[in-house]
């Protein structure tokens, strides 16, 4: 019952004003695949909200345009959910609008090469000037999490540009209530144990056609090995999705 109430509170009509061509339906097979892989760490209420948000925005979790992670809230101690849209997901929204006219981005450094901020310009057909956004490097720089190095350590310029691009695209195309993973790295710590693929009850059965199609959308060179199971497919989908973030 709580799921139904939650759905009514979310306004699909309002979201579709900003996303008029959004796809608002996943097949039952797609929902099952999403539940077993991308969203296996969510409880039922969180999954309902995540799926509804993905459909309302017209973004597909199976091709890594949108994801949801759970983390321990520092203030309440409970498990909360963060719905995150990848930079390419924001670009999908922008292109689908028919109003997207280009994107420029870069990194500003000082005379010693120290990164100061990332910047982005989004060109919108209805705007007389491009929307300009800066992202302060120190505000987002997260070189390690849980004692492990992150992409911020090895690719700091790429990461801060993604933050600026995501912020600019979100503002230009009126996308509310979601953020890019790179924007949230400093805010939340994701428990890797909580985000592992669940053991499927029928995991030893052959991988489904939907699973294989999802894997190929993430890795076009994939060739199904002999005896490839549902459990192996579920684990590979989650691994490929994480690599594309």
C-alpha cells in the first residue's frame, strides 16, 4: 500500500512537461532484470520510486543512463537511496528535447597547473546566450573512498568536467531532484557489500534473452560463452554498468 501512495505523490504530469517524449514503460522482463541487477540493493518502496523516476525521465537503467545506490545516512543511521543520472543520461534528455544545440566544456588551472574548476556551456535553441556553469574542484574532489582510490585520483580533469556538464545540462533542460554520481561522491559512501548482486534462486539456469541483450548494449563485442547462467549474466551486467559510470 505504501508503494501506491508513493507513486501518487510523484507527479508524472509535471515531469513530462520537461520531458515530453519520455518513455514511460518497461516490460515485465526488463523490470525483472533491473530488479535482479542494477537495483538489487533497493527495498520494495525504493525500487518503486526508482523505477517510476526512470520511466518519468525516459531513462533506461539497463544502458546505464540512470542508477540508484543505497548508503547509510550519517544523521539517522538508516539506509537511504540516491537516484543518480549519468552525464550521458542528461545528454539523452537534452537530445530528445529537440532544443539541444551543443555543449562545450573544459578545466581552468592556475599558472602552476593546479585545477581550479571545471566549466561547461550548454547551447539551447530557446536561449539567446548559452547557459554557463562552473564546478569548484575542491568542493567535489574525492581521491579515495573506503581507503580505495577513485577516478578522481587518476582522472581529476575528466571528473570535474563531468560535474560541470551534468550541472549545466540539468539546469538547461529543467531536470529536478536527481544528480550525477560525480556530484555525490563527497556526500555519500556506498557500501559495496550492500550493492553486490544477490544470489538468484534460479541462477544456475541459462541466461535470458533480455540479459544477453542488456550485456550487448553495454559491450557490443560480447559473445555468450557456453553454459552462461542467469547468475553470471546478472553479475556481468552490474560489473559493466559500474565500469561505464
